[in-house]
C-alpha cells in the first residue's frame, strides 16, 4: 500500500490563498515570527534554483501549477536597493507596474510580477515561467521596527 505524503492535501482540498491572505496572514505571521496553523509554504532561496526545479521544493505535493515560497531578497550591491534576481541559467525580470494588495480601501501590500528569462540580460530568452513577489505594508510592524520582507 502506497503511503500518502504528510505534506499532501486530502482529495478535493486546494491551497489557493488570495493576495490579501498571502500578505495579511502568511507573510505578516512570517515576519512577526508567529507560527502558521498549516505549515504550507517552504522557505528557500528562490534565486538559487531554476524555475523548473521549484515544484520539488514545494512543501505541498499537488498537481497544481502554483507553488508558494518564502525567500530572502538578495541585494545586487551591499548598500543599494537593487535586487539580484539572477539564477545560474537565467534571471527573473520584472514586468508591468507593482499592484497594490488591499483590505477594503487600505493598502496592505504590493504585488510584483516577474517573468523568467533564460540566458543573461539583456539578451535573455523569455519563457512562460511567471512569479509573483509580495511585499507587506503594515504600519504596526513598521512602528515596532520589524522589517517588511518579500516572498
């Protein structure tokens, strides 16, 4: 008899949090050091992996084509604000404008869309791999001096 993985969901259940849930629950609890009720998001350095290797690093084993990760940001230059999004074989390039994540009329986070390109910039070949990066905006945490990280 084949055993089910402890990290797979029961038949019929799906993990599809909204943008607001990702920011206000998962990311806020992560940066606050609070435990999650359901440990469904792996913590990895996403830029040390190629996109096709990410499904195996996901905490949840599903047939869905979406995976969720907490990942540190790598600064391109030690004291700068530019982010290094290069992998060994390519890079993640931002596309479009950042969009706000709202709770009612209040902005609680920002969502950035990135597309993976094989090769090196600026001649990289665009692929169909898309990633969404979230940034928490929380006045209470900011006042408490807790950095607002991205995932």
